[in-house]
């Protein structure tokens, strides 16, 4: 993947609007065509690892096609990430080996869990951060489960060691937001952090509505993957040419915008926020694979960048930790209580700061929304609804 990125994208995208090259829509259209051909000839679908861990099985049949789609999507410059494909590969391989060896259901479930944790311990270079993940997923509260956590933790450490050594003894770029500079915390920043946490939760809701609407829009092309993916590649390529920072996952562009946010202005930053949400939702609705685990990835850009015109450069203002909130929003608010454990792995502490408060507000609001959404289901199970 790195070789393909270096070949097709020798220069990073610009920051200013309409500064993109004509090569951007060409590359994304060609990548969309390839993704459509893969969907047409090979079974390929996005499989979320969380459900596979609960079930103890991730169907390995669509994994090769899904990995091909993800590889083309990432090299093509779409606003996606390697997290879900990594989980698919780990969980699919663990399922395939377990079923080939005819292992018991409990052992297979442990294999799937530890494989996914090993993959993410290496991908994010935070071996103990993902111990929160199995605790937030549905499981039986019994002492034996903590033995499973020990196995998963050992796999995460092994994955971290391999990735860290093979990548030249450096931490993953996916966690650049943990490289926090010194910041002079003021009391009024706490109030701003709460407000930005609420804004992040609202943006999460808007993104969900945007994704649902785009899926309905492309539904008539469900049986025509080549046309659907090629058209999406062309449209997202034109968007990328107009606003180059909508390309790729956003980790690299985040550092650029953080440094130049005051010069760009709040208006342009808000435009980038919604354009990035549109790029992510458009790619996923069209059949591209590679959603970030934390789909509020660019909401963090919103939280960190909106304040840039109002604070000095080279400082972290309120809202810099909005990104952390996305991980807990989909499950339970355990991360709200303990903060982001990856910070401890990297020698940072977010607790007691404006970052932690932003995270907790964002997560609690999203978690409350999910609980409200589930009330009709719970009432139906009790025969009340």
C-alpha cells in the first residue's frame, strides 16, 4: 500500500480550495472502476469486527475480496482508513484456522478476539488501549473471561512488538493526536470543551443522517457495482480537486490544518468539516471498504480547528480530543470513565484536562442517543411495545 501511495501520490494534497490537480479525479475514477470490477466478480463486503467478536466467527469467504477493495480504496485516495480491513483479515484468518482444526466454539471465539486485538495493538501501537474493547462488547460477567483478556492482551503486545520493530521503532501515525504539546489550561477552556463536545455529538448525528441518505440515493444501483463505484469515484474525485483535504484518512492533513487553521479562517474550516463527512459517507455508501473505527475522525478536526482562529498558533485549544470520543460511542461509555488508555501507553495523560472533558461529553451524549434508540427494542422484547 505504501508503495502504491508513493507512486500515485508523490506530493501531499494542498490546503487551499481549488488547489488540486486534474490527476485527482482521474485517479479516483480509475480506482472506483477497479472497485466496481472487484465487486462484480468477487464476493466482497465490509464486516465489522465487533459483531464477529461477539459471535466468535467472521465469515472468511468475503475477506479476500474485501481486502482488495480496501487496498484499492486506500491507494486511490478515498477518505477511508486501514482499521476495519485489518480487523477483517485478523478475524477471518482466525476463523478459518479454527474451523479447519475443528476447535471448540469457546476456543474459536478467543482466537477471533485475540487476533483482532493483536492486529489493532500493532496497527495503533497501543497494546493495552484495546483491552477496553472486549469489556465494552456484550460478554458474560465471570472471572473466566478475564483469562481471555490476558490472552488478548498478550496478542496485542505481540502485535505491537512486531509492528514497532518492522516500522523502524516508531509509533503509528494513526495516533498522532496523542502527541500533545504543552498547553496553559484556563478555567474558561472547560466550558468551551463542553460546548465542543456537544457540537461533536451533533456532528455525529448529522453524519449518520448523511450516510443513510446517500445509501438510499444509490440503492437503485445496487445491482450495478461498476457504474455505482465509478460514478462515486468521479464525484469524489471532483470534490477532492476542489477541496484536497477531503482525500485520504485525514491524519496527515490534520497536522497541516492545525498549523494553518488561523490563516484559513473558521468559515473555510467548517466547509472542510462537512466536505470530509460527505467524502466519507459517499465512499461507504457506494461500496468502498475501509471506514475508520472512530467515524468521528474528522469531527476531531472540527473541534481542534474551529478554535484555531481564536487562540495562538502551536497550542492545543479546547476540543483537541474530540476524536477520542468516537471509540466509545458505539458501545458503552467505559472509555468515558477511564479516558483514552492509549494516552498511558504513549506517556500522556488526558484526564483532568479540556481534552478529557470534551471526550466524555461527546461520548456520553452519543451513548445516551444510542440507548434512546434501543428503547423500542427493549420494550418490544418485554412485550410492552
